[in-house]
C-alpha cells in the first residue's frame, strides 16, 4: 500500500484527500489553515508541519494549490518537497498552473531524484467529492501506471497526454471550452429572458439537440433556483483563462474567443462577484440588460 501525502486542502484538495483515505491509503496532510488538517486527522490522516515533512514520510506527494508561484514555492522552496527528497518519491501536482512552470518544477525535482507528474483535474467540487474527476496527466509512463490505484480512488478517467507539461496544456485547452460554455450559456439565458421567454424552458428545448453539453445539463437547474455559489469559483476561472492567454502568447496562437471570455470574467471579478460560481458570469450581461435570470 503506497503511503500518500496531500498538500493544499481547499475545496478540491480536501475532498480528494478524503477519497484517498476512504480507499485505505495511509495519508499525511499539510495545509496553511489548520482546521481542515484537524478534520482529516480525526478521520485517520497524519498531520505534518511542512511540505518537506510530508515528502519525507510518503511514496507519493500531491499538491493542489491556487497558482503557479504557490506550487513552485511548495515544491522547490525552503522546507519544500525538494528538501524531503528520497529514493522513489513521486510528486503529483493537481493544481492548474502554467505549462512552463510544470516543466521547470519537473526538471528541478528530477535533479534531486524525484519523478514529477502534472495532473490537473476537471469535474469541480462535486466531482472531487464523488470521486469522479477527470485527470489530464503529463510525465513518465511508468510513474503514471504505478499510480493507477490512486487515480481510481479519486477519479473516473485518467489519460497520460504526454511528457511533462502536457497535462497542463490539456487543462488549458479544457478551460477554453469550459469558459466558453459558461459565457455562451449566460448569453442565451439573458437573451431569452430579455426576449420575454422562460430561459429554462429554452434550455429544455435546445439541450436535446446540437447545443447539448455538460454545462446545459448541469448548471441551469441551480441557476433557476437562484443558486450561484460554487462549484468552481469565477476568480479561479479567470486565473485559468489568464494561463490560456499567457500560454497562447508563448506559442503564438491566436485565441480570440478566449480573449473575449476572459474579458467577461474579468468584469465579473472586478464587480466583486469572483467568489460566485463560474456559471454566474451571466451577471455581467444581467447588469447591462437590466434583467435577472432565475429566482
């Protein structure tokens, strides 16, 4: 049985850590906020005081952190994972960060004998809680295969996309589609409402045809009840879109749709709605049209 560490116990990380515990893996956890650590300890985990201490005790250490600088600091900084290096240690990052940062971390950890995988996820908080996440993974084939029991404990799908950084490229591509769907759904709901038609009956009418997608299948029922809590927070969606645009600039790829969607989420966050669900991006259009969708 592999010994597992998890660092970064937010909405996603704590749920994923719990699923590892439920699957029977010995678990060592670390987080800046102590409350969630205490909760997981009461459920059977062991607490550590630093990323270095986690790494020293485990075979595999996961991170799930807000952004590229956070992952780099935890992996390579003082009292970081690199300082807990030992033979056979595998590092897996579930965060969404810049592909170039993932590649840099992999190279630096490799110098200390640590194998690194970038493994961002899709499925949101519900997927994390239910163990139905989708993993997009970059790194060595042998390490990927060794960790299949861990992917099984947390997800429903896991694909090795390519070498280091490939998982983050896939996640950025995923976020191009996700963000566009959220913006398009908001646009069609406000469009229908402003046109004097029940927007949720419109959704029922169109989602059985070519417009069918995960977003229309899952988000309208919550919006119809006035529920706009996350989910996946809008400010994190904006962060991911910034990664898309930065990466597109690096590789000289035009992404006009993502640029327009980024502007919508930027307006939403600037208006103080960044803690709402990403589906609540329709608030940007509601303010401009004077309508309100749902209760």
